């Protein structure tokens, strides 16, 4: 299989030939259909995110969509042929933080595309738990950001802030996360104000539903 590898910081990714990985009992093998390029990936290439989080050589990519082509012996909840998005946080499910519902703070946390190799490859094996199936009618290119650029503001707005209809929400910055935060807050029925220095970002926020935009 073809895999894009970062061998040195601030250099182009290299295409390497590798063997297709074999799955362990609790894993699934994906044929990668799409993988987003996040701002964080660019930081990794520039060496801004050093060891022990990322070590070279490294395979980037944490916004992954793939089709299941093989499953481990103990996997029953995922079937070959399913298409889905990858939840990038690989956790132990056993530490106090995991048991408290704070898997993002797992003391044994490894993330696909960071501590683990990511989706800039033709085939990727992941724990079955990290695969989230969706309808094949959905565009894989759009769904790739579901677990990151959408999942992050979704949890903040619906889980932590618990935004309700009629509430006022201020979003500072209309970048990749902020634009999705605007849409999620509007779906919750909030009145949304966006603050951004960039007039183009403010215009985009209006297009995606912001009630008011401000130049700080």
C-alpha cells in the first residue's frame, strides 16, 4: 500500500510502499476513503508538535473516513463493507477519567495521527471502538471532519454549555471550529454573535447563520 510519511520536519511528505497491516482480535482494517488536512497537521510538519506526542518518521491524518475491509475475531459490532468516520482518541476505558466519561483526558491516551500513525495511507487499522458507521449516501469528503472540526464545538455547545433556545452565544473566531460552532449553536436555537478581526470570516459567519458579527 502507499503511505505518506513525514521523515523530517519542514520537508515534503514522502510516499512509501508498505505492507497492508493485519488486524488483531479487537481491531478493524479500513480502506481509507478520505482524510482531512487539519491546521494541526501543518503544525506537525513544521515541528511545532514535538516528541513525545509525535515522533518521526510519522504518518499524519486524524480526520479519517474509511470502508471496513476486515475485522478481528472478537469484533461483532462492525461489519465489512460499512463506511464510517474514525474517532481519533484511543483510550483505555478503565482509568478513573475514562470511567467518569472524560475519555479525552485518559491517562493512557493515544490519538490517531499523533501518538499513533494516521490516515495519510491507503489502509489503516484501528480499534473497533473507534469506528463510527454512517450512511453510504453521505459524502465521505464532508464526513471526514465530523469527529474533529464538528465534534469539538458540538461537545462544547451541547454537552458543556448546554445551549438552549433563546440564549445568547458569543463565538470568538470564525475559523474552522468557529464556523461549525455557529451552525451548531443556531441549531440549538441560540442568538449567535461572532467576533473576528477578518472581514471575510465575519461575512462567512453571516452566511452560516450568525445573527450579528463584530470587529473587535
